[in-house]
């Protein structure tokens, strides 16, 4: 696609709305993704001349770029694979993800050596590729909405190239507290903050993460300067979920899942990408503790755990995936009987089956160590047929909106989580239904389209 200088609304993110696969016959097939940004952008309509700039991630994506194949409104950047790997794996999903989610523990702590400096240089190159593409595509005075920790340097770089643009950056993650953020090398911490403060407006999912950013900017960058900070909580897409969860493929998965669960049993459901912040292992240990301490639940409950592999290029994510599998197997060996599998673990990503599990859920378990928002906590109450109970970590962003009607847990406290599972499984039906109704209402208060438009309008209003 030739540089256009015509787009009036631009979104930049590492992962884009579409991905390509090379079929055996060599043909390229496109698969569209979902999520808040996709429905948000569709809400502004095609006439707004919107463009989404993203990375080519798969072999198919790179082939599509090489062949000049693409969808209108999407520009994929074929960043050299080694540069992307350093930026995405080495910097973003190792160091930055771990810092914002407080995931370091001995012996995982970072070592900022020459190898890291090399990866950091790639992170800069990768961010510059985005800034240059956005500068080429944006019309005079356009609004540019940059997403997430992969692209922290883009606002500052783009501001230098195109001072006419209105630029925002949105963090979908938590933000680290000052004493944790200062783990980063001083110059890199300053560069990250300066990059983001190049934006006119910064968005966060909760007040807690916004305040943490402001504290870091105050401690390490002399304050926010002219940059505005806003909070935009993202809600579940009720209309989409209610319709999609009754489609034929979901009904089919329900039949299969019911067979795996067995008749008359309660279900505790969790659905996550498999990574350390989701705290899947402690969730399994809590379920194990429930079976140990309250034998009356044996044969009467099944933990349906979907843990979809994520970022498998990194050993720490692969090891965690293996650990989840190991602990689930151990529970099944220790407690399982010929007619009862206590943990039904699936690792192959299947959205229809996730929705089927949501529909069957009596209890949803969402216990992250720390999470920007966690949309599963918001989706299950909307979709569950009988209105589920929610066991929710107080460290998830969603807790600010759902905490009152959820059963709260400290994510590190396995004993407490086991007790919370028991409480959730035994909530009186009327109480459970009433809570589920209020949870669903709170969860859908800010649909993705509104979330996106609010940010866009706030950005445009800045120079009104
Ligand atoms: C988090 C991030 C997103 C990211 C998603 C999936 O939610 O905030 O930016 O796209 O995880 O991770 P992945 O590395 O597969 O894109």
C-alpha cells in the first residue's frame, strides 16, 4: 500500500485485526480477530477513513505483505524477524510484561546486560518503524491511537515527525508501582516515560493503573507535563456475546462438554491465555485443596480449565504451560475415579468451546496476580445460562467494577481461594442469580464501541 497521508483515524498495535495463513496449495487465507479495538473501530464507520497499522506476525502475514495482499484499512509492517523477536519477546513480553505484572521472583529477575541492550535497540527500531508508517499515512491533524507496552516509544517519535497530529496511547496492562518500575535501567525507564509523554493523552483501564503511571512520571520524568491522563474501563460486548454464544457451533460444543463433565455435576470454569500473571497453577492448587478439605465435593464438581498457549517462543511461558498440565494431571491422578475426571483441561484455542464453557459455568474462577482488566470476569456472567458466581482476584482491573458482587480473593492465598470456591458453589440460588444480574449489568456498562469513541472524542476535544 502506498503512503497516503489520508487517514483521519489511525490505530497502531503489535497484533492487528487480521492474520493470514498459507494453505497447502500455497493460497493465503485471512482470519479476522475480535476484541475491543475491532468493534470500536467498526463503530466509527468506513467514511472516517481509518487505518490500522500492525506487525506482520505469522509466515502468512509476511507472505501477504510480500505479495501486496491486504485488507483495506489495514497496513501490516514486515519488521525483520530478528528485530521483532527482540522487541516482542525480549523487551515487551519479558521485561515490560513482567515489570507491570510484578512477576519477577528469584531466579527470574532480569539481568540487564549487553544482550538486553541489543534487544532494546531492536525495540527502538521496531517502534520507529511504526512511527514512520503512521507519519506517512496520517492526514493533517489526524487522530492516532497507539496501543500498549509494545509501542511505548511511538508517541514521542511520531510527535517529532508530525507535530500536527493528535496522539494518544492506551495501556491494556496494569502499570508498575514506582518501587518496581525503578528496577529498569535508569535511562530506559526515562526513555519509556518520555516516549509515552510524547502523547497528548494517555489512557488506562482503571484509576489504579493511571495513578501508578502518574507516580512513575513524577518520580522519574519530572511529572506529566502537558499530557492528559484518562481512565477508560473496557466492558464486555453484550449483544455480540449473547448472539454468538447461541450459535450452532457453540450448542455442539455444549453437548461434548456435558459429556466430559458428567450429569448433575457443578462446574468451575476458567479461560485464560497461559501465562504467569493469570495464576492458573495456584487456581488448580486451590481446587485441589477444595477436594482435599471438603470431600463432599468429590464426584460432584468438575473444574473446566481452558489454558490456551501464548508467547511460546519464550521458555518461561513454555515452562509455565507444562506446569499447568502437570498440576492438572496430578489432581486427576490423585482424585479421579472411573466415572469422574476432576479437571478437564483443554489447551487448543477454540472460541466456540470457551463460550460453551461460559454457558455451563456455575462458578467462574478469575484469580490473576495482576491484570489490566480481565474480560473473562466480565464475559462469563453475561453468557452463563444459570447466572454464575464469580471468584475474583482483587488485583484484576475488573475488580473495581465487579468487586461488590464477586467473592474476592487474594491471588496468592490458596487456602482462601479454596474457601471462596466452596462459598461460590454453595451460594443460595436466589443470591447467586441476583448477584449475576448485577455483575452482568456492571460488566456491560462500557461496551467496546463506547470505550473507543470516548477515547477518540477526548483526543479530538483537546484542541477544541
Ligand atoms: C494482552 C496485551 C495485548 C496482547 C494480548 C495477547 O492482553 O495487552 O496487547 O495482544 O495480551 O498477547 P499476544 O502477545 O499474543 O499478542
